[in-house]
C-alpha cells in the first residue's frame, strides 16, 4: 500500500496522487513530496527507484529486515534505517523497522510489519508549515523525533519493572522466579540499547550536512540527539540496577543456602548424640558397666536428652536453628 502527499511551500496541496508522478512533482518550485510504502513489493521498490533515481544497493538494503540503525549518504539523499519500538500487553519489545530515503525535496518511508504509526508525524507536518517548507530535513526530523519520543515510554516502563524487581529482591516475600524475571528484563534492555545507540551516529552524520539540515532545523536535530543520549543514560542506569539486584538475589540465595546447611548440620549433631550412646550400649559386651544396672535404660535416655538439649541451646544461641 502506498500513501502519497504533496506539500507546496509547507502547506498540504494534494493527497493520494499517482506515485508515478513523483519525479515530476519534486521538480516544482517549493514542492515537498512524501511517499509511504507499507510492506512494499518488489514492483513498488522498482517504481520508487526509478522515480527518485535511488542507488540499487540502497534498494537492495530495503529488502533485508533486522538491520541496525544506520545512515548512508548519497549525492542527493540519505538512506536511513531506524526502529520504532513499543511494548505490548505482556511487556515484550515490539520492533517496527522503518527505512527512509530523505532528500531536500522528498521523503520516502518504507514500513514493515508491525508497521510504525505515522499519525502523529503527519499532524506535525500539517501544523508546522513554516518548518515543513524547510524541506525533507524537517520531514525526516519529525519522523526521527516521533520514533525517539516513543523510547521514553519504554524507559519509564522498564524503570517501573526494575523497581518492582528491586522490591521483590529486598522484600520479605521471596519470589522463586525472580532470577528469571531479572534475566528476561536485562535481555530486553540490552536489545533495546543495541537498537538505540547507533542512532547517535546517525544524527551526528546528518547534522554534518548543512544543505539538508538548515540553520532553522539545527536545534531540532540537536534536541533529538540529546533525547537519544538521555535514553542511553537511562538504559545504563536500569542495567546497573538490574545487575545490582541480580547480585543481591544471588547473595541472598547463598545466605539462605548457608542457613539451611547450618540447620541441617546442627540437627545432625543433635541426633548424633543419642545415636552414639545407643550404639555404644548396643554392643552387648559381657563386662560393660551399667549393662545390667536396674536404672541403666533410664540413665541412657536421660543422658541422650540432656546432651541433646545442651547442643540445641548452643546452636540456638548462635542462630543456627
């Protein structure tokens, strides 16, 4: 599916035109053309390659999913890969990969399932005609800014999840699945961070192109770059928190295991006393003292009880029981 828009001097002039007209429209004075292709077919990719004279290698890149964020600079345009991210109802990371060809007079976006929602991007283009008139630089900025702003929602949720994990680890009600929760959350944070970090390089490289990023657009791109840096810092903090929580959980597991071992050892020592006494008097040698004593049985039981009680009090005072 292809969506088309034509802006003239920053104002929306035409929608839903034939995409085969794009090469003619971009030549008009003050024209800004946007084409959006959702899950493009090979025929559609061939069409935009012809209309905008795109490099074959860049078109080949659009056929491959799972690329890291990057920017490739060509003579008249950029090829940008970015990832719109969100969390589903199960707090699983949802990756919406977006490719974009951005020139001074045009922006071509290619979205792949699950498709990134461009509703807010279109609203920003429509309500800021003075900046839309700056060219493809603002069209690309609005897209990048909307993608990066979505990262903060994920960071906020990850911070909440990190605090929940921390409360469980240091709380009085241990969760047997807490280690798995920490590992899963750390995995998602690492994946998220891997998709965010390259965007800093993308923005730095785009900012170095004065013909594309005009003086008016410079502060906007620097603001997006600042948001990427803040996202990275937040993710580093979350990762450190999870590492600390995992170390604390492992330490507590070790402490609980030590306590169990001390209890088992203490009870084993207590049980050893009557076992030892019973074993000695069970040898039945002819000349053993107390063997034929009238009160020998009660003496043996009493000795077991007294020694067992003494050991119990000793271990209890040391908090081993």
